[in-house]
């Protein structure tokens, strides 16, 4: 059994990107600039955005954090997005979700310039991805594909079962895994909460990608031997034995399932670290695209 080590792989990626940034600086080129917009003071969002800013510093990117108060109106946020769209210094930016309830997330998403949408959430980018065109791939699916590639996990002709149909993970993964290429060329079954024969499907799967958010949902008796497991789930489970009073758990019963798996991602330390690394990769791609347009 091989652990798909997202922490190590993301560090390798960051080092590679840092080298590219060094080369840019040596040529006198502008380095990539990533901005993040945070509305309100949600603890998890603050932590996540903070880690993005630190990652930018580490690899030599410019970064801007725009913190707006909880009571920011939809109109004010859309005005801020318009400013970022027009700012030539900003190569890519993200609007951290979730947004306060009085703001329409879809309206905000549609306002983002697709050429600066390094989260890969804009419908234009999603449509291009579905047609296998050059595009920003959502960071978590992009990270999963990179892990599969770097660990030489065979996907061609394999049966992949995706659990969860979100626009952020499940649906993009079903598209990417079925496309021509490596990784890819897989036969994909997309399942969700209404799927009636889920256990039958997971028992047939060569690869399972689960993004359900239900702690330890996938048990050993639901998978076959030598399966590849990608666990995107991340849930805080109360645990009095831990100093913080909780432990982080994925969708997979790791201890039992890992005994049957050929490849498996741990939680934490698997998919999570890859997400930030691929956001940086998308920003690097955005910078290259803007250079092409300016030349």
C-alpha cells in the first residue's frame, strides 16, 4: 500500500514554482500576483486565506488580502470585483466562500473575470474544462489529478466511482477522469445521496474519489482489494483524547480500508495541501497567459 502524500507533493510543487519565479525575476519579468477577497470573519476562511498568503510569500508571489466587513453589501462587493478585474497588476484572485447570506454567491461568481478566475469556478471555465480546452481547473480536482500523475497511478480503462456531485469536486472529477490523457481514460460512475446501489458500485470500483463530508462513511467491506482511494472529506469529530478536543477525519475508515488499498490519501495530509499548491499553479498559468496577451 502506497500513501499518496499530498504534503510532500505540494512542497515539491511549491519548490518548482519558486524556481520559475526566480527565473522570472532574473529576466526582469513581473512575478505572479494573487489576490484574495474575504468578507466577514469566519474562522475557517481566515485560516485558509492566511495559509494562501503565506504560501505566496514562500514562493515569491505578490499577494493582496482584501478583508471586508460582514455587513458589506452585494453592490460593494461587486464593485470591488470590478476593480480587481480591471487591475493589470492582479493576475488572479479568489473570493473566499462561504459569503454572508445577504450576498448572492452566484451573482458574485459570474462577475469574476474568467481570465483571473484561478479557483476555476466560473461557468466559462467549467464549460471549457468539459470540452478539454486550456483552462483553470478547480484547485482540488487539479490537485487530485496531479497526485495520480506523480504517483503513476494507472487510470486508463479503470472504473472510477466518484461519491458526491458538487461543482467544486465531484462533477469536475467525473469530467477529468473520463477525458483522454494521463491521468484519465477512465470509465466514470458519478454517485450521490440518491444513488440506491452505492455499495454495489464501490465494490466494483478500481478508483474511488469521495467528497461526501460524512466521517468514515466508506468501510472496508465496501471496497475490493487493490483499490485506489482519494479521500476529499474533512470533518472535525469530537475527541476528548486530543488536546484541541477534536480530530480531523475523512470520508474513509482509513485504518481498515488502507489494508485493502494499493494507493490511498491520508486525512489530513492528502488532498488538502494539494489544493493550495494548485491554486498557486493556476496563478502562475494566469501570469503566463497575461504575458502572452501583452506581447
